C-alpha cells in the first residue's frame, strides 16, 4: 500500500528529535518516581493519597504549562522555573527514599535536557 505524500491542510508534520524522546522519558520517570515515593515512603492512608496524587499533580502541571500544546502558555523563564520545580521535587523524592546517587543522576539528565531544549526553543 503506497503512502500518500500529499499534505493535509491544517496539519503540520512535527519532526521528533532525540531530545524530545529524552524529555518524554524524563517525564515518565518523574511520574513513576513520585508514584513510587508516595506508595513506598508513607503509611497506609497517606500512601494512597500521595502515591496517586503526586503523579496526577505533575501531569496536570505539565499539561497546563509545559506540554507542546499547553493550555496556559508561559513565558520561557517561568516555564523553565516550573520545570525545575518538578525536577527538584523528583530529586528530593529520590533522596527521601535513600537513593541520593539516583537523585543526582536524574537531576543531571533532566536539567541538562531542559537546558538544551530551552536554548533550542529560544534560538
């Protein structure tokens, strides 16, 4: 079956780079880390609240401010600050789970990907 190469009106093809893939992986790891932190660190009633609530809050913040089709687009510097707050929260969660090396490694990868992406977006 041949592919139709005719452009669709109103739809712009998006080129996905390796940086986009790294940022998506960082987001998935962030959500998984916060779920693990909530379920593993807290006692019974709070483990359900934080294990479900923390990842949901991060997803909502990402959808509202950081996604490619953000509901409330922010100035690039505010966008970077919100992104850094998420990364700091995930790094602190790793430290609270007695895994500081994993937290530092996550912080280096996440902030590095954010810096490169932010520089690319501003240029």
